[in-house]
């Protein structure tokens, strides 16, 4: 398959799985969706070895299409070279009271996905951590540290994007109490 055709399939696939997750997690305005993506894995190489901004653009465009419909805020995870910091709009970071960290993601230090997302935002910044309402992991990048405490797996209709494994989760509040606890209002 040609690269252009693969990247179009990736864009369409990302749009599909993000829409599925947004529906399952009731993502809308004010909700965070953390995205970890290895463009190397999407292209069939080992994570961190062959990423491209072109693959990142395909992923970003798929996410953006779903975001425009639902209004959630995507945050993009950097690779371990930037301690898995997250790219998001400065306004969102300030609204949530998140402390900015100083770095600019580059394809070889932060990852192609984070580097691409950083350049698309009008006023981007990096933060060390968020507690997202849902997450999508493309290529086994390990996003769990950025989800709220109780993560619930969501099975996507598309299990691979390019050659990358796809994992998704939504979060829910902790269930507290004992045998007399009630969890839904009657």
C-alpha cells in the first residue's frame, strides 16, 4: 500500500475510533481526551525509530474532525524524552490550574505527534500531567498515568491504525461506600 493511501486510512480510522470513544465517554466541552501516538508504530517500525510529521498530521486531522463535532479538548502526550509531558492550549492549562513546564517538543525529543500538535495550536504549552476523562493510545505509548483514577476499557471497532495497536479507555468516578451504598439517584 502506498504511504498516501495508508495515511488517509489512518486519518479516517482515527476519526472513527475517537468518535466512538467520545460517544462512550460522553466527551464534550470541558472534557479532556489524552492522546498518545507513536507515528513510528503506525508506519510499521519500532516505537521511537521512524516517526514522521506526515503520519502525525493524519492522526491530528482525525482527532480534529471529531473534536469539532463534540467540543472536547485533546491533549497530546510527548514521548519519554520529555517525561511524557502533554501539549495543550495555554488557555486550557490556565483554566485547569496546571503548571507549565519548559520544553518545545521536536520529532526526536518529544515525538512527531507532540511536535506536530504543538505547531498547530495558536498558543501551546506543555504540562507535566493531567487527569483526563478518556484516552486513546495508538502504538502502546502508555497513557494511563494521565487518566483519572478509575479507567474502563473501551473496545474500538478498529484495533489497529496502520501497524499500531489501539487501546482506549474512559474514566468514571470511584465507587465508595459499602453494602448500603447507593450509586444512582432514585
